[in-house]
């Protein structure tokens, strides 16, 4: 179901996907949020990206990358810590990050 794999809020779009080997949560800053047809700037840098990856079995450490295919920046045991790093890369508060339902159980 697509609805549980995509989330958007505060000018950030999050997409969850699974490959043969990994679970991937990709974040992209649009830099805008729409209300009543009016766009306003938010704190994120438009076009900024970050990703969290975990092995398909779901028990390994989480890897933060600048993009889904990018090199590893850091590893974390906890999902909250990985989200903190992603928020820093995007220039927003961790509380501003949307997390699709399908990705809510990432981490150890």
C-alpha cells in the first residue's frame, strides 16, 4: 500500500522502499509547504536529501547517507538518533520529519 510508504509534512517528503538487501527511508526537502494555495518557506534547504538504510532482516544498525546510493556517513543503533542526524543534514528539527508507517519500526 503506497499510503503507508510515503509521508509529507513541513516541506519534507519521506519515501520508504525495500530492495533485496535493504530497507530504505529517503528524505527530500522541498523547501515549501502549501496552505490554501500559498507557499511559504520553511527551514529546510530545498533539494537537500538524506537517507536511512537498514538490512532487510531489520536487526542491524541504521546507516545514514546523504542519498539512498550515497556513502555511509554514520551508523546508529536507534532510529531516533538516525532521525536526529537526518534532520541536521536537512536543516530542520527532528520533530519536523515525516515518517511513513511502513518505516516506523526501523532501528533496534
